[in-house]
C-alpha cells in the first residue's frame, strides 16, 4: 500500500513538472508501467519523449527519446564503403559513450535505422531539476547524432535541422 501511494504521488508530481514546463502531451495506457507519459521537448518542436515507471521497478523512472534516421541519411550511410561507414558509426558511438544517457542502435549497431536514448532516475534522487536535466540530456544526444549526419551528408531534404534547446 505504501509503495502504491508513493508511486501515485510521484506520477502526479512528474505530470505537474512537465505541465509547468509546457512539455506534457498525453498519458499512455500501458499495462507494463505504473504510469507512462508522452512529452514534447523542446516546446512546439514536435519532438517527443516518453517517461514511465516500469512495473518491475518501484523506485525508478525512465526517460526515452527515439531518433529515427531519415531515409535519405540511411541511404547515404548504406552507400558508404564498409570501412568508412564503420569508422563513421564508431565516431558517433565514441561521442555518445561518456554522456549521461545510454543509447541503443537498432536493428544493428553497424546498420542503424533508429537510436534510442535512455536516462534512468531513482526516486531518492528525483527532483524537478534532475528530471529536466535528464530530458535535456537525451535531446542533446539526439542532436549530436543529427548534427553528425548533417555534417557528413548534408541536411535531409525531408527534414529541417533541429535547433539547439538552450543556445
């Protein structure tokens, strides 16, 4: 009973923080989580993130941002010489390695179509500042990859380059 009350309080607090910052978008029905929110950051950018508390953890929230690589950039990646592509992707991986967010390239690290950025925050360290830092960190990671792709291949015709969140 205690944990259920604590989780309900945390859910309400997080939703309030997201709303105060203009990030809250929606609540998702998800039987694998205690709560699951969709947020947008930066505001009015159309770039979404997910924030949830998995049912297998009673003291942890997870923030995830997915980056889908544009079809134009995917095509250019695949046209690269295998050694050149490998070096380029390793450069991205090394650039992300010491960030606070973890990342996963899918379906394969040597042929990614999507990169997921993930931050976890334990209840005992969770406050509004920590939450906003985690959301911003995931955004910076996605921005790093986008800018590396733009630097290498140019801007994808189908996309506009995101602007930095904070200067």
